[in-house]
C-alpha cells in the first residue's frame, strides 16, 4: 500500500487511506514532492522576528494535495516528526523521527469504512454493539475499552464522552500503533 485511496477499508492497527502502519516514508512516492513543506521551527523564528510566516491552517484550507509539516518540539515524543496532510485534513499521516508511519487520521471527505459499516457521520454510540468504548479526555477520542481483539483504533467525535453527548457522530478515525511513536 503506497497510494492514497479515499475508499480503503479502515483496519485497526494496520491500515487506512491506502497506507500501512509501520510503513517507511520513502516507500510512498506521492509524498516525495508535497505541494508545500512547512518547518515549524523556521516559521516560529520568522514570527519572532516580525517576518511573514506561513499560516498552516490557511495553506491547508486552500490545498488540493499534500502538505508536509516538519515538527520541532521540546517534547521528545514529537521532535523530528513529520506530518503530511491531504487537502484540508481529509487524511493525516504522522511519521516518527525514523520516518516510520505510526498514525493515520481520516476525517470528513474520507469514504472508507470500519467493519464495512461505520463511516464518517455514523453514530459513535453504535460501535458499542461490537465493543465498549472509553473516552480519553486528553486525546479527545473514544478508544475500545479492555478489548483484547480490537486495538490500534480510536474514534473522534464531539470531544465529549458518550454519557455527555450520546448522539455524537464520528468525525474521524485514528488508526495507530503508539509503540512506534518514538
């Protein structure tokens, strides 16, 4: 899997959008020439000097392809990471410092499904018929709760627990392997 596929099945801890967790950045030809590369450290320095810098949100809203963001952070977990955004965040690919893909986010505009049933716009609470969900207020996502069979996926909804908002819709999926983060 090395090409964008907005209809690809969402497979926990494995793949989404035509890409695979654990895949090396160099194996994805489409990402070798993004429309724009933004280095956060350089842009921060420009702003500090009063110079014009790239507004990443504006660039994403106008993008019709891939935008690359180089992360420079005080956090060891994020420093040196690279994130690729497709269009206005329809797909987000997060690579660690070794250029290994460890997170795939998909949002509005993505057509693929999880369990051949759940898609962007489905009710988060409907997933409970397959396994219980637990809301993580730090990540603001719903994760499978104590499920030995399902891991490596999270569901982004209304940034609230199901108890607080039982009617919330799925706004995004996160396929991941957090052990590859660092």
